[in-house]
C-alpha cells in the first residue's frame, strides 16, 4: 500500500458545461451557417459588449433562423468558446506571418526588440473588439477553454524567442531563453491591459498615448535583457 503522504493528486481538466457546448456541423452547409454566426457576432462586437448582444441580434445579422442557432449552440454563451477556438487556430499562422515581414538578420538587439514589440502590440490592436471579449471570457471561464491551450500558446512564444535569441551574447542573463520569455510576457501583459482595458481605473491611473506605450515597452524589454538581474 502506498503511504498517504506519497500519493499524488491527479488534476483533470474539468468537463465543459452544457451551456458552453457547440455541435460541430457535419455538412458544408452547416459549416457555412456556423461561420455566419461567428462573423455576425464579431461584427456586432465592434459596437457593443457581448453582454448586450442577444441571440436575436446574431441570427438577424447572420440571416439565419433562430432554430439553426440552437441546433449548433446550447446558449448564447456557447458562442464564446467557439469564437475563441476559431481565433486560437489562426493565431500562430498570423503571428508567424507578421514576424516573416521583418528582416531580423539585419537588426541589432535594440532594433529587434522594437520590431518584436510592434508585432506583439498588433495582436491587441487588430480586431480589438473580438480580442477584448475573448480575454474577458478566458479570465472568467477558463474551464471552457481547449485543453491544448497552454501548449499551443507556448508555441507562439517560441517564435518570439527565436527572433531575439540570436542576440544571446548581448543578453545579460544566465538563461537567455527564460529571460526573453519573461520579457515577452511582461510586454503582452501591459499591452493587453492598456489596449484592451484602457478604460479601467488601474489603466487610467497611468495615462499615455499608444506611441508612448510602445516606446516604454521597447525600453523596458531592451533594458531588462541587456542589464540583466540585480545582484
């Protein structure tokens, strides 16, 4: 018998609640319909928060009957994990495409840092209305997220690491890879709060233009990498 102190608790991903379930269509027409619902919701998010959008709004904008909505979604809230999965699947190719537009080989660390910050910021400024709704959803309902989320997001971070790790001799950290990952995380966290939730009190207490935000993030990331940790 294994002593109680040596047993390990296995944490399993909690099952997705019924309200979050989306039934994947089997036929082409079903795929077209569910895509229309996704596009309609994203369009409506441009002008109002998800909480103020009704199922009637979505089906009206999609040009589909309400019965076809309930045939695929258990509730209005079930749109969010579907929209997240849809955005999530396209994230890495879009991110790598942006990175591919930069001539990284010709940049020094400072220039590469600035270029990377620009790419990271673009993740929050492009389709801000959708990303904001999804950010709120992931914070409030992590149990409805795909199980492979962390690993797939790690793969996106891997691309960011590769563009800066070539400057390893200039990075004053014993573990340059870990330092870059932390720096990228800091940039993303600050950019997300300022660009997606700039109206919140904790963001408004430090007002700044988008250009100032960008310049400060470049300075922060570059300084952290080249000056290393305090001894």
